[in-house]
C-alpha cells in the first residue's frame, strides 16, 4: 500500500513545473521510435541529442512504444518542444511506474535482511518499514525524478537488485 500512496502523491505533480528534461526525454522517445539503431546517437534535429548509454536508450525505445498509445504526435522528431496533456501524463507515469523497480528491489533487500537476522534478533518489522519509507519517499529522488523526468529511482532499483542476487 505504501507504493500506491506515494504514487498518488506523485500524480499530484501532473500540472507542476517541467524542466528542459521533459523535452529531452520527449526527443529521445521520438528518436528511438522512428530511427534505426545506428542513427540514434547521430540525429541532431534537436539540441537534445541522445547521449545516455545504450541500456537507457533501449529503455527509451521501450517507453516509446507505450507512448505511441498516449499521443503519437510526441513521437515526431521534428515536433520540437511538443507538450500535450497526454505527453505530460505519459512522462509522469513512466517515472512513477519505473519506481516500482525501486520498491521491489528495496522490499527484496528487506526480506533478505529479515531472513539473515532471524537468529540474531536485531531486525524487526519497524526497521523494514523504515527502510522502505526512507527509500520510497526520498526527497532527492522525488525532486530529481518527478520534476526533472529522470529515472534515478529505477536505476537505483536495478543496482539494489544486482546486489541482492
């Protein structure tokens, strides 16, 4: 339930300020959707060229296929500074849904720590909840990811999962 409560709060940001990263990610969605892989890093219609590593470019490619159901106009490379309600909704939801990876990773970490600590009696459910709460409600991630359309929570979740397995 914690994930859904925090996600509902993040949805309140729907009409909030959008940094230039909004257009950056819109452009990257358009590039990865319309162009062949070998042109992703060379297309320069926008000043916001794709400059993230290939893993994240593939994440944008995946997002772009979902974005096409929200508003196909956002996926036109020439549509610079395009901003519709559907585009804003999609980009906000893309960040919120990728937070599920972070939530799952932290929950998994907590479960592993609980199992390891059964005999030591130095772990309790309050500690587990505190770790989940501090991570999921992290103000830094909240501001950077949900106002600047970054995916640091998602990447942190991937890192935590890689440590867990």
